[in-house]
């Protein structure tokens, strides 16, 4: 693969994966029984994986891939190898981003070598639950209670200084108040009486190094248009200053040597070899290093300095397919080799559990070829699940399987549902994420996802649900006992995404249950079928309208399958709020699932929980996500083995993920035929 961009008169090479043959995204489709590890030996990093990888590789937390073209989704996940092609626009984005990442990492290394490293993230580039950019896009206005969050790398234990440049628009009687949180734990509560930019700092002791989310939370919003009272928090930037270095260069991303001490060319080579080893998830060959050093020499002999020459060589590392793709070597046709190498297995495992590259421990075991030992592999899976980077499973696996990523985009009609604003949608998404996270971290059956007696709400969502306030602006665990909340089927964000803007949709909700929870996708509707009205006539319930529609023989097939499930969720309106009346008439939440009658969401959840297809569907979803491809018929024996181990482990989510990682399909290029 070669870029058309000329740098210093020479095409910048994307280092090839096999000798001098150009490589690119696969174009052929796998046959029904041909796993994509063969037909698709290259799997491009998707946007989440790119962001997490440069975070762990370079300490970059600005999520640069957010500006890349969106990743396609296949069977529900955006890591499917056959769909992750490379467009010209993406190549241009890779080239522009690589140079910027190297420049920024180099600057951080320089700062770290002289004092405690300070990393600053501008507020407008952070992740916000509310508000908007102001002052020409340089300041973020949190105009209602919510969070502004950025991820920082706390590389070692010690005392860190947290700094925020902030001020407020004030409203009596209290000043603006903000909280600072690290990974959801409040570490500071501050008054912000300032009306002009002011620096606020706090010292925080960090005992467990790693990536942490630093959030600034606005907690006492008020607004009254009648008196022009408006209290807001404005934030310019967030900054984390690390403890002063104790010597050495082990924590530097790029500048691992000084040219004045070891010589320019040897130092540049040392930088290139180290970055390539980490970025490519394997040591670079002598030929590959020579090719990168050729870029260094070209820039250096053209009259430019050491720094620029080294940066261009390092930039080439980030433009290699070995960085941008997970590469699986294709063995000779007659070799009979199916097993992944230890390094390939380490990469597959880390991108499964962390959506990022292997860490030092996993890479060392891969170098020593020890991951082929099942006991070593299982121990690594369990270790990695306890690491904070396994949050990627919440964001990327659950976020796509359950549709949590889509909650922010729900759009109930504001005239009918005026309470559904940005802050409430954020609370709905946090409910789903916190709920799944609890099952990932706690020793409980994943079958309880359907009927758990608890959920996670902040004060705003508690009001919406009619639950007692937990006294927190962040999602907090609360017990539920009235049958209206608790479990996936009772979460407003999931209910709203399977509704229309103006009304509920038993069809969509039935389809969501069958497809997401039971892996039974119903057929598409026949062409030319008239849709149900988006608004209901006065006095008519949706059940009455739907049953009349179902009398049409061309409609009956799908509706007889979907409607009886969706009707059981009719107590929730289109925005997920509980209701007892629909359009002036009492809600009828009677339903039927595969011949079993039920009444309301709680009974439906009980029936689904007892259906063995729910656990099997979780196994299929987790295996497809872990492999980064659609499952084929050859995978079914593996699916059964994963499901059996999942059941033996009490249907706990960690046991499911261990079962996927230990499976034949995961540890090999293709499923091992049953007769073997």
C-alpha cells in the first residue's frame, strides 16, 4: 500500500506486511464455511480501537479518530473485518493524524524530561453531557448540570496536581459549584465564585496507575427566564501534572535516548525500533527498520535537523499496516497450521477485552510463547478483566449489542415529551452502562440482566422514574421493588430507541427483544405494506389500531410474531416513562411469547430469562465480537462449547468472556472441524 502524498519528493511508504508486496483491505467475501481469519487476514482498527491504542501507546487522550469516517456495522458490531475497508479519505486522515500525534507525544516527552509532565486538554475537545462551545469555540459552557470529561494517563503512583481554568455566570444566593471526579469518584468539591477565568487546583494521591477519566461536574444549575437568573459553569481547560520524574526514560513514549549522548543515528534507530515494537505488537525486522531509517536519512541529508528527521521516521511507524491493522499471518496451504502465534493471540485478546494493544505483561508472555498454555491464557483473561481498560467492553460490546451508544440520539417529539433533554438522555445512557458494568464486575448471573431488582439513576432520572432521589448528579445504584424498573426491558433509553418519535411501537420493541436478546431476527416486512399511523385517533389505543392492521393477511406473519411481545411493554410510553393510560384508555399490557401468556414487563422478563435462547444468544454475540467477524456454520460447535462453559460458570459475564477467549475459534485462524 502506498500513499500518493509526496514528502520531500519521496512517496511516504506504508510499510508492507509481506516483503515488497503491497497490502490493503481485503476485497473478497468469505465462503459460507471459510472463516474470515483466512479470507480477511487483515482487520483494520476501528475508530474506538485507534483512539485507545494511541492513548496507551503515546498517552494521547484527544480521541483523534472521532474525525475519521464512521465505521460500518455488520452483524451488530463495528469491528467486523470484512467491512473495515480503507477509503482515500481515511488514508488522508491517517497521514494528517500521524504527524500530529508524533509532534504531540514528542512535546510531552520533552516536558517530562525536565519537570513533572503537565498534560492539558482543552474543554471543547473533551466529552460533555451538556452545554456547548462558546467564545469562538475555545470555552465550554455547561449550562445545565452535567459533566465535562477527559481521559488522562496516570503513569505512576504519586501526588498529582489537577487544574481547571473555570469561572461562572452567577445567580444568588449560592456561587457556582463544581465537583471533580476520577473514574467516577469525587476527589474535590469547589465553589466557583469567579466571573472571569480563574485557575483552580487540587492535589490528589493516585495509588493505582493507569488511564483515568477526569470529570468536571456542574452541580447547582438554576435558570429562571422571568428574573433573568441563570447560573452556568464555564471551563477553558483541564490539566493533570504528574509527580516530578525520578530519573530515567522508561515512561517516555518516543524520546527514549538523547542524541548528544549516544549519537544521532543510533538514537533515532533506538526510537524507531522501540515504537515499532509496541505499535506493531511485534519486533520489527531488520529490513523494516532499515526502510524507516531510510526516511530518517533522507530528511537528515536534505539539511533538516535531527528532531524533524526522527519524527518522520516515527510517523512511518504509525502509517504502517502493522499498526493500522491486526495482521494474521497466512500459512502455506499445505502447512496444516491453524493455531495463532502467541503474538497474534495476544493482539486478538487485547483488542477483544480492551479495544487496545497488549500491555507489557501480555506482550512479554507472547514473546516467550507462553500464551499457548491454556492456564497462562486464562490467567491473563481474568487479569485483564479486572483492569480499568476492560471498560471498553461496556462502551463497545454492550454499547453495540444493547444499543447503549444510540441512547444519546433518541429524539422523542419535544412537544409531547418536553422533559427529555440532553441531560436526561445522558442519564439514561449512564443507567445502561452502569447496569452492564455491575454484571461485569460482580459475582452474579448475567441472566439477571432481565429482571434485576436494582438499577442506576441520578436525581434527574430518579424523578423521571418516580423513584426516591439518590442525592447525586451521577448514576447511583438504587433498589427497585414495584415491578416498573429493574432489568434491561425497563430502561427508558432502550425503550425509547425502539419507539417512534410520537408513539410506542410494539413491532419495533418485539423486534428488539427477538433480535438483541434471542438472536432471532424476524424477516423484513413485505413491500408495499401500509404503515401504521404515527398519531392515534382520539380514544383509540395503539393495540386496537395494530390488531386491525394485523387482520391484513400480508401483515399477519410478522405482526403475529412481534406484536404479542411488544404489547407487554405498552406501560412504557415512547420516551420510556411509565403510564397506566394510553390515549385516554387504560393500557392493556397482556402479551404472548411462544404460546405462553403474560401480563406486563415483569412477567415477560421472567419468561425470557427462563428461555435457554437468551444465554445462547449472549454466547453468540460475545464470540462474534471477540472474533471480529460474522459467525459461520463451522462455528456452531464452538458456540455450543462456549455456551456450555458459560452455563458451568453460573452464567457470569466474566466466565462468558473467558470461554470465548479459550475457544477453538478464538485461538485459531479457522474453527477446528468437529471430526478433529
